[in-house]
């Protein structure tokens, strides 16, 4: 296969950016999308040009580091991460647009790399539980009902990639924040901080400049881990409950 990549190139946060076209040949259907970017970068480096900067780490769809908009969709045409997207999803001769996440709270660092540290600050605001600092407790010291465990596991699958923010027309981080709040709130260990957690995390989310949620639902469609849209409803209920108690 031969494809044309139209890649967003931006030297730095304060520099102007533009789409630059590159033809990449010898692409096989088994290659991941990031491997195609690797192939392009090898060619650019050999030619003495600046390689395309993009985030990546485990390349197993677990870490959430990779994140690009491909043909207008977060992570591309399949519901997976960019590192697990394979070129069999494209055809020979395709022109593929590759852009960074577009959100005010995710400023571009360089090319396809954006600063997602706002997520870290949201987690830091309340993503913890009160736990003894002594020896590890026995495995069944605090029984967790099966429905609560399943809810916690489902929402703990969020990898913080930011696809929900990139897909949202408002640049909202509600699905991400909801996943963290519901995950910890479902467990008995997270009960002591239940009210303060949701108030602090939502407050931090607003302070970071994320947009408001209008229930468009694009976030849940783009999420590679299938975090359900109902998580936002749960977050809203938790927030209203906590706000009433603190009033």
C-alpha cells in the first residue's frame, strides 16, 4: 500500500502550524498506525529533516499515551487506540489527515503532542482514598459487593487518553472525571472522601478550562475502553448530592 499522510506540523506552542503532506510507501495491512508514523520519521531523519513528534509508550492499548485525530475522529475509524489501529482499516492510495487533540485545556506542545497534564491535576484533586499506612490489610478485610466491584472495574478501565475531550464539540472532560469519581465512589474504601472528591474534581476540571457537557454523547462513542455515557449521569447525581450536603 501507499498512503498520503497530511500531518499537522507545529514547531512549538507559540508557533503557527500547518498541514504538511507526506507519501509513505511499503505500508502493509498488518502495520499499526504508529508504525506508519515510525516509517515516515525514519525517512525524515535520513533526509536530515525534523521527525514528526507524537506521543507513544506501551503500544498495547493500555497506557493511554498515544492520541491523535485521524480523518476527524479521535484515534481513527475503529474504536481502539491509535497504537492498536491497523492499516487494514484504510485502502491503497488513501489520503489520511493526522492532527493533535483539539481542546483549550490540551495545548499543543509540538506537532501531534499535546499537554494533557490537566488530567493529572484533576486526579490529584480527589483521586485518592484514605488508607492505613501500616502493613497491607487482609484481602477480604473489607468485603465489596459484586455489583459494586463490577461498576468499579468498568470505570477503572479509563486510560486517560483524552479521546473523550477530543471528540466532544465542547472539549468537555466530563466522561474522564466521571470515570474516576464513579470508580472510587463505588468502593467502600472510597466512601470517606465521596462528597469532597466529586466537588474537588469537578471544581478542578472547570478551573482547567474544559468545556461544559451538553450530552452530545460523542465522548462515549470515541472512548476506546467503552466507558458508558451513564457515568456522566452518575457524576451529576454525586455532585448534586455533595453540593446539597455542603450547603
